C-alpha cells in the first residue's frame, strides 16, 4: 500500500482527542495534498466527504441549491432524526429564501454602521478589563479578557442584564461543546456509546438556556426597546410572529454564535502574537497594519473548524463525483491554510491582509451575520493591546477544548510587560 494511502486510512477527523491535543494542520496538509475531497468513514454512520481546499470550500458555500444547510443540518456531522433536527433548527440551518426571511429580522443591528455606534463603549470596556488584567503581569487571558469582552458586547446589543451573563456563558458552552468533559462532566458526547447518539441538541441544558430568553421576550412585547431581543420578540416571518420554538432557537443561536467564536478569535489571536514576537513588534511599530492584522489573525487562527452541507443532487466537487444525499463537510480552517491560496500559509504575516479568508464563511447568504461586530471587537482589542503591552509571552501551556467543531482554548496563561504610560485612547 502506498505511504500516502496508508496515511489517509489513518485520518480521523472525528477524534476529539486529536483536536484537544493540538491544531492538526498536518492532517489537513495530507488531505489537501493527497485527497482534497476525501471520503471519511464514520464508526456508526454512513460517512461524509471532507473538503479542505479553499476553492472547493468557497464553491460549496456559495451554491446553496446544490449543497443544503437545511437537509440534515449544518452544525453537526452526525445524522440526527428529523424530529431532533426540527426541534433545534434555527435560521443558520435554513436554505434561501427562507433563511433570508429570518435573518432580515435582525440584520440591521449588525451592519457596519450599526455596530460602529458601540465603539466608544467597547473601547472603555476593553481598557477597563485590560488595565485590571495587566496589573497582575501574569494571568489567564481567556478568563480575564477573551471571555468577558464578547459576552458583554453581546449583552449590550441584545439588552440582557449583566447578572445573567455567567449563566449564559456556561450554558452556551455546554450546548455548543458537549464533547468537553470540563464543561459537561460525564455527559460529554463521545460518539461511541448508544446513549450518546442523539445528544447534541437533546441537551439537558438547552431548555435552561432558552428559559432565560423567554422572560425577556415577554417583557419586550409589552415594552419594546432599541435592542435585538425586541426585534426578535416583535418580529414577524410570513406575516406571523415567531413560534415559541423559533424564539427559543433564535435566542440559543445568538448566545452561542455571538460569544464563543469571538472569544476564541481573541484567545487564539493573542496566542499567535505571543508565539511570533517579531510580528507583534512589527505591529507595535506600525499601527496602520491593525486592519490587516485582524484579517490575518482570523485566517491564521480560525475559531470554527467546519460546517456541514448535504448534496441535493448528483454533482461534483473538483473532479470527485458526489451523490445526492451525501454529507459534505467543509473545513473552513483548512481552507484558510491552503498553500494554493495563501503562500506559506503556516507563516503569520500581519501585513498579508487576507480579506477573503473563510473564517466568516465568505460569500453566499450564510456569511456570518456578526462578522462586522467580531472585526470591531478584535480591532479594538489589538489597538489597546499594542498601546498598553510592550511584550506578551506564554506563561505556560495553552489548554485546548476537546472539540472538532470549535477550535479554541479553555485557558491561556500569559505574561506581559506593560508600557509605562500608554496613551488613551489608542492611536489609530
């Protein structure tokens, strides 16, 4: 058996321990080189196509008629019963034009102009959190900065009280990353036991999370405000208000998607800067590179590994025939490290300015609704970091999540050398 084929036979993208151990770029490099559209078996399933090249991922994302988000779902590789899919379905897992009818209900809250209104408030939040953390000189960056920034921003947009935030974060983490024992204990999803088979949104925490939203929806119908919760509570689709289940699923999506991915973008981005001190020094010396640095860190440190689609007709990806009904899993992070798209993809280059990276699902109707907000959060974070911190380095090993969906960290111990007298606000 050829060496490449033998290696391909050992590829297991369903091995959560692999992703907990490290970012397995060597596996994706093998797939891109030997089998860019690779049929991947499942222990208790029918298998799926793993798509890892940038051009192929982009083509699948844009062709919503051929590759459906609604058939089979978009956020799980496992095949779930239709009643489970329906119970958990939100507009992320609707196809056009239905997807657009739900998305438009809240999309005006996430335009560049809408999110720019929060910059002054966001900068005050970031500087307060950063000043407190930097005084310690050595701290867990996830706990002190990466976790509190996005959930506080999300709460501001949605109109949620600060006292609920710890519970929202904990429940959202358990819902999204139910393969992480530190979050969910013995209920961690392994994919091996029969009782685990349909756990992802048969989650015991889903109702707890949604219950927090229900009280706010009721209050917003009585007294609407200028916030996202009010737009959802009073919104209509096809001339009718949302059903209780639709309200629940919309709330769960907002909490999970609006918090976890930006948290990991900040954490993984800072880790990359600590591991590339020359690039960090380059950014400090030339603050005009901030926007470019945001995109390069989002490319280099993709916070989501994959999304799934299902083929609706017989088709091809590249030269590989795909049958109707086949599962197609597009690996965003792998596409962001495709050498045919980005020369020397494993090199961090803050001047690269890869505005066409796949982190937000480039192109097509499912492009990340919160991408402008995420960019603003990362931009302000970087501006204040380079203004206040002369040097950042790892103070211990990063502790990774046990997940093949979320690329992220549970802890990131860092040591910083603060600037003696930073300017405020940060220089642009």
